[in-house]
C-alpha cells in the first residue's frame, strides 16, 4: 500500500498542494482528476522527490518511497520530452534496463528480450528503428508506456497519458492497465479529462490544490464536487 | 599531393595537426551533449567567465588551467543557482553572469597587474602556435572524457534525454550536471589556445549541429561531429597556412560552410528536400 500523508508543496511562495492525504491499494486503478493548474503533475513529481515538498511523507509498504525508486515507473507529460532528441524508439525503451541491472551496465541479451516484448505489447516493434520525431502523438505515448513496462516496476505513475492520442492507443493502454491490475500493481493516472473512460477506475481523487473528494467515480464526480473543482457546471463526462 | 605534405615538415604544423585531431574528437563528444541539452550558450558563458580565474592564477603563479577551471565551473553554478531560486529566466541569468565575470576578469587583470596575459591570443587563439605541452594536456583531457563517456553512456543518455525520468529512477543528477559542466570547461580550456575564447563555441556547437541534422542516434552524432570537426580544423589550418589567413576564423568558417551544406541538402531534414516536396505538391 502506498500512503501519502500531509503532502504540501510551495513554488517560491505559491502554494501548489496543501495537506494532501490519500492511499493507494495495489491492484487498483486510481485516477487523479482536476482542472489545469490544479497541481496534478506537482503531486506526482513531489511523490517521487522531483520537486521538494515543504511537508509530508510518502510511504510504500511502510518504508519511504524515495528509498525504493527502482520499484517505480514514471511517465512524464509528453510536453516534457524533447522529441527532436537523437534517439530511436528501441533505445528509449532500452533505458528501462538500467533500473534492473544498475546504471553502469550495457544492455544484456535478457534486457534486449524484455525491450522486444514491451514493444510488441504496445504494437511498436515494427517501428523500433524510427526516430521518435517520426511518430504520431499516440505512438509517442506508447513508446513511454513500453519503457514503463520494461522497467518491471510495482508502481506506475502516468501523467496525462491520453492527451491528444488516438483511439487505438487508448485501447492498448487500457488493456495493458487491466493486465497490470491483475498482476497486483499500484497504478496512478493523472488526467484533466478522463472523458468516457471513468468506469475503468476503481478510485478517483478530485484535486484542486487540496483534495476535494475521493472514492468511487460515481461518488466523486457529483455536480457539487465538479463545480467546486472546475468553477463551472458542466457535463461530467467531457470535462 | 605535395601541397598536403609540404607544410608538415615544420614542427609547428605537425603540432597544429595533432591539436586539430584531438580537438575535433573532444569537441564532438562534449559539443553533442551541449546541443542536445540545448545549453550551447552555457559554453559561451563559461568561455568568457574563465577570465578572472586566469588572472588570479597568473597572479598566484599557479597553472592557468586550474584557475580557469574553477572560474568556469563557478559561473555555471551561479547561473543554475539564480535560476533555481528566482523567477529570472535562464537567458537573463546567463547574460548577467557572463558580463559580470568578464568585467571582474578585466578588472583583476588591471588591479593585479597581470596584463602580461596576452588578451589577443586569448580572444582569437592561434592553432599554428600551439606547443607540445598543450597537446599533451589536450590528449589527457580527451582521453579522460572519452573513457568517462563510454563507461557512462547509458546514464548520460537517460539524463540528457529525459532528466525527470532519470532523476525519478534515482540517477545522481546533480553530480552528472557537475561532471558535465567540468567537461565543458576543460574542453574550452583545451580549445582556447587554438581558436580563442570568442570562437570556441563554434568548435563545440558547429560540427555537432551539422551531425544532428544527419543522424538519428546520439552516438552517431558524436562520430559524425568528430569527423566533421577534425576535417574542418585541418582544412582551416591549411587555408591559414597557404592564404596567410588567421587560423581561428578560417576553421570556424569551414565549420559553418559544412553546416550550410547539411542544412540545405540533408536527406532527412534538408531545406532543399522540403522545397522539392513543396513544388511537387503543387
Ligand atoms: N516549476 C514551477 N515553478 C513555479 N510554479 C509552478 C511550477 N510548476 C508548476 N507551478 C504552478 O503550480 C501549479 C500546479 O501546476 P501543475 O502541477 O503543473 O498542475 P496540473 O498538472 O494539474 O496542470 C500551477 O499554478 C503552476 O503554475
Ligand atoms: Mg500537468
């Protein structure tokens, strides 16, 4: 179980997260929703120690998460990546092997096998030697999904994985998430818009600087909660 | 072929030749990282910021390179520090640090009466005047950096491509940044003698940018930049010898000419290809 207690983050005096408390059960798919600028990316980054928090603790199975980084696969928002970087699809996924074998190792045959399997799972094996710039948005997102699979992590954090992706990518994504759930992984997905996929989730966390509601999707996305988070009443399903 | 071999009977030409090869390799490795990190201007900051270090080292009578190394690394950290602790953008921070270190350097040269530092040599360099001790120094810098990059190729790739992911998976990103800055500063110190402070950025960024247009993997970028850098340095050197041109600018202009060829005719991203596609489309 992953337990977040009292997490508070300030950026140069501006409060981005305030006293956030929640816990994640393994084998559950958990979504974090909230408007742009709500602090969703900040939540993931502070849980991983990528931004410093003013207060709070993050524990996994009773020990600080920061000491168990090799168990985490983190997929940043697509806009954080330089898609002109000189690297091919295969070698992005190959970066995952460092988590398993230590940072100073060259890829072994076993690692190459793992990369191949991950790329097959997301249906990108045929494009393995392409430069990452020469992919569609959905394919780019799947490259990172493949990397997270090759990391063989226990905990998965995805930041806005459905922004501007095609239907095929969404389907592959959710079928893989389903498999990961069955393998009892801890899954946290951040999105400002879960659209018509809400019923895939076991738990939702509605956030805007602090947690406004958490629980089953139906319980969380009531008109009142929604209004409180987004500041306007709207169709729940197309936030 | 005589015209190729004739200059090599002179020791200064042989030295220049050796230096050109070493610098071509060294700048290709370090410059490729600079280009993909989008930190080329940091090289510019460092190359100017070493001046106070040179002056103090000269005053204390210690190895000039040590003073330059300390000042260069310090300037890069000042930029990072301003950025992390204020809303000031990175380009403003770089402008600020570059000019204040430069001003401090000029001031110190005056105050410490170290004005026997040859500013002209410092600013423009001269590959035809390098001595064998510089070549030995550059050889060891190149060797050390090449070995480090080969051993740590994977983590460096991770860090430069996806710094957040790298940090999340526990890579010591602050140490990597420190190592990177040190490598850039050492490279600048090594190249200064040949092309000078003002043009060293061309050696770092030029061949790497040209290669960037031609390949799709970082290690091929380094290899390509190495070939281009060695070729440009040697070609510039010969131009300088036969046409009696200043060597630094000659090298830089060859680098730039090669960049234009790739920019216009690169099979993947060349301008010419795009224009042709456009015409065909209509
Ligand atoms: N590096 C930063 N420096 C200062 N403010 C930031 C930084 N990153 C995010 N913020 C601010 O913190 C708030 C939360 O941002 P973020 O976590 O990116 O939101 P979300 O991912 O939900 O869209 C926003 O108001 C944003 O402007
Ligand atoms: Mg975000």
